[in-house]
C-alpha cells in the first residue's frame, strides 16, 4: 500500500534519512522503532507531506505522493503533541475538522473514540483549558474520525492514562482487523509487543530491519521482545 | 481557504490580547480626541499611535499567533489541504482580525470626530500599515522554526522600520547635504512603509504647510494623483512581497 | 453757510484755548455753552436737505450735487443709480436711505471725493472698473480731509475705499467684499500718505490686501474683521505711530505683513488660521520700538515671523496650536518675550543662528518638563524653546521629511535629557509653571 523507495532527507549537515526503502501492506500494525533522533518522526512527516524528501520517493497505492494532497484523504494522523486553537471549544473543533474534511468520507464519521473517551462531556470547554492527556484523546479521536485506510500514530499512548491507553489499543486492533494499515512509533517495547505485528527498526536514518515480531522472537529464541531486539542488534 | 479564514477568525475574536489591543486603541483615540479641543490636533497625536503601536502590535501579535498555532498548522498540513491555502487562510484570518481591531479602535473614533477626507486617508494608511506588518510577521515566522528567534526577528523588523531606517536616512541626508535631496528622499521613503504611511497622512493634514519649500516638493509628488497611485502601489507591494516570499518558503518548509 | 461753519470751528478752537478761564468763571462758561448750542441748532436748521428720488425732478445724484452747497445733506432713496467717476467737490453729506445701489458697471471709479468734510453713508457700491495701473476704487478720496465713510457695502470693487493724502477721517461699519481673482483684485481699504484716520468695525474679504497702508501715520485700526483675502489681511509699510486693537485677521492668503515701521502698537488682535506654505499670522520686517501685546495667534503656519526687528515687546500674547509659534531670524535684537503662553504648537521657536540678542522671561511653555522645587511658580531649570529637531531642519531642510516620525520625537526627548546637545543660545530662565491669565 505504501512504498518507500530510497528515501533521503537531510537538515543542513544532519542526514536524517539515508535512503530508506520499506513496503507497508494493509491489515497490519507496523511499529517504527529506534533510538531518539533516528529518523522515525522524519519518516512519518515525509509520509504526511509535512517534510519534503531530498531523494527517493513515496508511492501510495502506486502513485507518487510528491506534489499531491488528495492521498491524505485516506490517512489519519495523531501527532505526538496536539495543540489546537486556544479559544476554540472542543465541540467547535470537532465540527471544524469534520467541515474541513467533508470530502474525505462518504459514510458516517467514526466517532467511537469520542464516546469511549467521554469527550462529548467536555465539548463546552475551550482547548486552552484542557490537560495534555485530554488533548491526546482529542488527537486520537480526530485520527480515526474519517475512517481512513492508513492511520499514523506518533507516540500514541505517551501522556494517556492507563484506561485511555487500553481503549486506544483496542481501537487499533479493531481497525487492523477491518483491514487498515496502522503505523505507530513507540519507545515502549511491551506496548509494541502488545499491539504491533511487525517492527521496522530504524537507526541513523537507515532501516536496520523490517520483520514480523513473531519472526524476531523465533529467530532469537527470546520470549520478550525487548530482549529479542537486544539480542538481534548485538549480533 | 474560506473555511480556514472562518475558523481563524472564530479563534482570534475570542483572543484576549486582541481584545486588549482594541481597548488600548479605543482609549488612546478617544482620549486624544477629547484631550485636544482641536480635532486635527488629536489626529496628529493619534498619528504617533498609528506609526508606532499599530505596526508593533500587528507584527508581534501575528508572530506569536503563528508560533502558538504551529502544531495546529502542522495538523492542517497533514489533512488533505494545500499548503498555500493553509498559509493564506491563516494570513487572511489574522489580517482581517487585526484590521477589524484597528477599524474599531481607531477607525470608528476617527470617523466620529473627523469624517473628512483626512480621516479616511488616516484609516486607509493605518489599514495598509497593519497588513504590511502582518505580512512581515509571516515572513519572520516562516524563516525560522524557533519561536523566540521568530519574535526577535519580528521585533528587529519593527525597530528597523520605525527608527533605524530614519536614523540612517538622517545620516545620509547629513552626508549629502550639499546636494538636492528631495527626489532621493522620495525614493528612499518607498523603502519604508512606515515613512510612506506617515507622509501620506501628513500631506492630507494641514500640518503639511509646515514643511515649507522642501515640503512643497513632497506635496507636489505625494499630493498628485500619480503620487497617490504610486504610493498606494508601493504600499501594496510591501504587503504582497513579504507574504509571497513567506508562501514560497512555507511551501517547501519542513514542519 | 461756509462762513458759519468756519466760525463754528473757530469757536471750538477758542473754547479749547480759553479753557482755564472757564474753570475760574463758571458763569461765563455756562453762557458760552448756551451760545454754542444756539449756533449749532441754528446751523442745522440752515443746512439744506436735498432728496434724490426716481420720478421726481431730482432723480440723479449728479443733479443733487449741482444744486447743493457746502454743508448740505443729500438723501438718496433706494434705487439703482449708474454712476462712474462721480465727483464730489463740495463738503456735503451723501446719505442713502434703504441702501440705494451705486453701480459702476465695471468701468471706472464710482465715487471720487475731492472736498473736505464729506460724509458717505448707507450705500451699496458695486462693480467698479478693474485696472491695476489706475487703481479703480469704489470710493476714492483725494485730499478730502475729515472724510466719513460709514455703513456702506462695497461689492465687487477693485479697490474698496482708497484714501490718498487725506488728513483726519473715519471709515467705519463698512463691508467690503471682493469677488475678483488674485491678479484683478485691489485692496479693501487702501491708505496712501494719509494721517489721523480711524478705521473701525469694518469687514473686509476677498480683496488682495484687506487693509493696506503706505505712509499712513497716527491711525487707529480697531475692531475690524479681515478674512479670506488673497494676500495679506493687513499690510503696511512706512506707517509709523499707528495703533491696531481688537482686530481679527483670519484665513488670509499670507496672513499679516508689516514692514519698515516704528512705534506701532498691536494689542488684543486675533491672528487666526493663516495656513499655507508661505503663510504666517504676523510677519514683522524691520519693525522697531513697537509693542505687540494681548494678541492671540492660533492655528497659523507661523505665528510670528520676525526679520530685522529691534526693541519689539511681545507681552501676554497667546500662541495656540500653530505649526511654528515664533520664527525669529538671527538679525533680530533687543526684542523681548514676556508672559506669553505657548500651547499646542508643533514648534515653539525657531531661529537660523546660534547667537541670540533677545530676551525671554516668564513665559508659559506647555512643553516645559522641568520642576519647581522652591514653589515660586517659576521652573527651576531654564526652558530651551528651540528644539533639537528644529535645529536639524534649519541645517538640513530635507530633514523636514521626518516630521512626526518616531526618530524626530526621540531626538527631542534626548535633548530634554541632555540639554547640552542644543547649540542655540536662547532660553527662558524663568519659565512659568502655569498658564498666564490675562
């Protein structure tokens, strides 16, 4: 569904992506894993057209995304930090996002998370009055809103309370089963182990490997993913 | 784009700083008009507000608003929306809000106290000046990622146009005082929208008579219809050029 | 009639001379008064009245004048009379009832007075000829001493009232309104080599100069309104010992200009709204030993412009909302400014030199930012009315471009903090802390 071909990006002298090639197929959860500043976020931003790569290309259903915005209709995105217009009430924000994305959907909006996170109760509050966790919930709800084929979640559970994390994880699983491609970044291995099918391991702008978690475990003979990764990388 | 303008307006009209700006402008204009029995005197005192406060608030408010909305702009970019539409939408939204604030805070009192051509000219100059500094603020905002630096650049631009430029101009005048400088000065004034706005208003106010012989040259130029068209055009260029550059940068910018 | 008149005058003269005697002898004084009264009433009875009226035998003023003798009164009833160069060579009173119109049909002068003791009252005088060489006037008086021109309305005359070599006389209550262009218009009230004239309560507008004096001395100009004239509201030169009080000069092309004159007194006048790039409230050129007091200068480009003046006292004047209150060139000396109010002016004072031979004291300056610790109502620091920015403009006329800019304001603020930046040696050592009441 998404093909990265020799993707390169540098910021000044810093080489953030050094020719990454990856293929993501639907109906799976892929975790982008790697140390800090390894290029995960840059990769996501390239996918979303927020960062324009210097070299290589990205194909979305065989179409190059360079200079295109329409493919984004099929992507939902939850940023690492969500900030919204300070003086807007939450209800108005959702209304606005629906309005801006009107052409993205033919059927109903997916408002499941709105209900399960109990966000509707807070519709009257202005965005500046919300806690970081609540804003994360808003971001998550917005990412799933348009029932997109691809959902990209940047550090989705950071800042969420355990209950909300659980709700989100269940939602991710549900969407995967519905045939969607879900890309997440995360530092928490237990979480990755719990929700992801495969791992793309990225170090210094290169994809070290892209494997199914089961394969990693059986390859290394370790039960826990963290250990398995450690094992794999220290080889 | 219209939707973005609408939502930016919805947000900014609830902004407390903007509200404070309106109050500040209203207080100073009503205060100055009531303190001076003479309307034109009040207007010329208000000119200082127009030339210093309006550019400062316009450029600072816009820059801060831009950086506070940075993550939201990112989110909008991740939506199926064109970058140019996003930036121009936010630009138009911020510009319209600041213009509205200016119209309520200064425009209204000016019309109430001095509904003459001078008053309208005053409002026109202020409106153009507001938009020039909103444009400059967008330029300052897109060339850096860092909020503090962005605000620093905005402040420097304001400082440059309200003070440093005139200081340099004065030094140039001193250095070449043996030559007739009127034409050069007219040309140089086009390089500073604040000077241009000031001259446009001054020549409509009766204070222009003070300018004597040298002023007569300015009067002849800026008072003629060609001069008015030309100075308007230059002001419009000052609005369009920075925002166009900002747009070019923003289109390729890594968010 | 003539002899009687002369006698009457001699009698008056005598009474003046013999005054001390009267004081000693009240009885004789009473007798004389009685005789005087008799004479006066007698002479009034003797004066003939001639009535000019359409449809009667005397239907033109010319006919009436031909019949009249000195001292007669010619009453002209309301109608329109076409007259040109109508010569009045007898000492008569020409009195209009119901404002008869004397129309000159734009050809020449309308009335010419060449006799003493002529009165012209209550006419509408309109449409004189237009000539710049011959100075066509509505009422032209040549050597007609003790003339009285009262309550007339002059419309569309080139010159309004023109006095040449006249001694004594009153011009009062006239309205003079010109409609000609700058080149074609003459002066409203024009005096040339005339003395002891009183000009009172006239309204003059639309002329070249409202009031023009050349070699006119010992005149009193009081309570006139001169406005919207093309050039000067009041213009005089070589006219010593004149007094100007309670006049208003408003919105004239170039304000008021007075030149080459000594011993004048200008008090309680208003100089208002004389705007324009070469306009001033009052221009003084080579004026000496004169007093300018209790006047108001408001909304002029320059309130007073002084060039080559000496020993001029400016006392208790108000300078309000002028672009520039006083411009005093470096060749002025021994002028004093006392107890004036300077308020709301863009610039209070400018000069073109660094040395100063004039004297400022006890004025009120609204821009003064000093303090009064000893509470004597006088500022403890001297005030320097010539601002740094105005000094820069003096050296560098282009710098006027920065008028009202932040830069210009900052320069003046800096000067206030560091007075040493200023190099003009002109200051008020005892600035008043309060507005001066007058």
